[in-house]
C-alpha cells in the first residue's frame, strides 16, 4: 500500500522478484488502514464486527429470564470492547464525527 494524497502506482517486488499487489486498504492487527488516511473504513468494520458479536449473543441478551445485571456485564465485556478497539488512534474528519452511527447499531448505547 502506498499512502499518498494523490493516487499513484508503485511497482514493488519481493526478494524473489515477484511483483506485489498494491491495494487501497488492508486489515492489520484488527484495524483497517486506508491509503488516503482517515478512519471511516475502520469505523465501519468495527461497527460490523460489534453487530456480529451482538447477533451471536442475542440468545443471552434477549432472554427474559436473564437478570439485567448479567446482560449489562455481557454487553460491557463482550460487545463494547469489539466496538471501541483501536478507537484511541482514529483520526476523525468533521463528517465522521457528525455521522450518526445509531442506525447501524441494534442495541442500547
């Protein structure tokens, strides 16, 4: 991946001379890194991962017999960390700050 303000193509080869593919974004340590910077792709991926985790735990979180305290603990320990992982390093633009993500999230905030 080449990080630049303009789209440019660079030919890079490995030690054996094989050309490496240039990509716009890739996942590294669970975070999506985009060539033009910004965190929009990473935020979308985090929301999708947290939503998937929510769906996996729906049986526990929607069970009427389960105490609310246990549901809260499951939410705080199993879902929120998935959602906010890496958020301390996000660089947000104004449109990303103002974008409501509530419509993507099925559970309580």
